[in-house]
């Protein structure tokens, strides 16, 4: 049995109304069958039309499955005991953000990365308030927006509350931020007072400052209170300048990663590796640690950094468990240790590869 088949024990909170206390046992999930299903999809469909007649969006390569059964607290799986403190966050005042030449990638938890490159400051799915709708964070970070240079670029992958945080957006609007967003999300930002908002479809690009930004497909979905499912698009981002950085946003494992790896020369890949249990419920929309490694290989990325863990509990696994899993993998597969660069919340990676 390989490492990723050995997961065992530890309970955590479950997400909002997805938890039920009664009903039938949870569905079984076959990882091998899921991988085979992904591998048999038509990779060319990442270029296919993806808008329904009613204007909603969909993933043309694979339909989002109906979930049979309910996610219930009594069905939590068990996880290995692990030294969580070794993977907990590090304090960071982010004072280096004021240095325009400090080329680096910082992890602020969940989907929030801060990229400093070519004198630009870029935020991905910034989430610095203490709640996603009514779900509170496990780790409440204090972020000083005075450290943010004027006119940062903000990349939004989709409209879920843990990736599109209204309170953080308002703070960044005060810094005269430029927002790059999926189709039909522009109005959300302009209503809050944002002046520079670019709304992109998959495979569209825009240049802002010294960098080129391309919006790419992802396997996910969208919904917000007051909207029907799929009313706004979702996706991932490619940033090209002196280096090329890929940000997966929220995504399940799909063949689009293979296509991106063939099409682009990716230096740094920021890839989801959390909010994946129970697998029968999460497999379409989020990736586990094994899929993170597989995605890094598909993208042919020089370096890969995991994200989507550490500050809020959306699933069964403990918040920093993905880092533990990846650390165990690297012990067994040391040939990956130069390419896989895990960051704790609050750590940053200098583009010359030093972790701080």
C-alpha cells in the first residue's frame, strides 16, 4: 500500500448545513475508478463552449455529479496522529511588501497567496476577514493593509465566500487595486467602488503593468446567496513576466493540468491540496495531497507550492493535515524535495528558493 492509502484518525468540525445526523451510510469512494474516469475525458474539451442557454456556466469535459447521501458528523473518518505544531502558522508582519524588488511568494492561508514579481504586488483570492459567510476561521490573522503598495493586482478564481471576501475587497479598493475576475463578476466589484476591473473568459489575457495575465479553466463551480448555481464563471490564473506563475484556485483534478503543462513553461505552480475529505463528497471540486503531486507533474512545474489549508475548516481533515501528508510523501520520495516547496501559513519563498 502506498503512503496515500494509509490515512487513519481525528475529528474536526463540518461545514454549515452540509452536516446531517441521520440517514444511510456514506457512499463508498473508489480512488482508482475516479482517476480512470478523469484520464478518459477528452482533453480538448478545455477549449469547448461552457455556457448554458440560460447563461449559466459548466465544465464541458465532465459534468458535476449529483451527490447521493449527506455529509454527516458521525461518518467522519479517522486520521493519523501527527505533530500539528510543526505545521502551524508563523507570525509575519508582511513589512517586506513595501519593497518593490522583493521577488517572493507568501502564503497567507487558504487560497491567499501574495506574489511579488517584476515590481508588482499580486494577491490571489485574498481572504483576511474572520468569517466566510457565517463560518468562522480557526486562525484569525491580523493583516496590516498599510504594508500593501498602491495599485496591487488582485486575482479572483471564483465567487465562493472563502475566495471572494467582500471585506478584504473593500480594503484593497482603498489601495486603488486592479481586479481581474471571471465572467459576470465585474458588477460585484464596481458596486463596491472598484474602478479598474477586468472581466475574463477562459483563455483570455490582459496585460497590467509589466505582467501578462491569462484566465484558464478549472474544475469547480460557483454560487453565492441570491445567485443561482453557475451564474458566474470560475477558473485559474497564469501570470507571465520574468517568471511564470500558475495559481489553480479551487479545482478538482482534471486533464486541463496536462494541457497547461504542454502549453506553458511554468516556474511556480500554486496548487490546491486541502478541503478534500470526505472524498465521496469533495473529489470533484478539491484535490488531496496525492492529486497535488500528480498536478505538479502534469503541469511540469519547476516548483510547486500547496495551498487551500491552514486557516478555516471546510472538511473533515485537520486544518494543517495536508502539510503533514506532503511532508511524509517527501520523506518517502526525496527526489521530489527540490521541486515541492511547502509553506506554512505566514511563510514566504524568495524567488531564489529560500523559505522564511
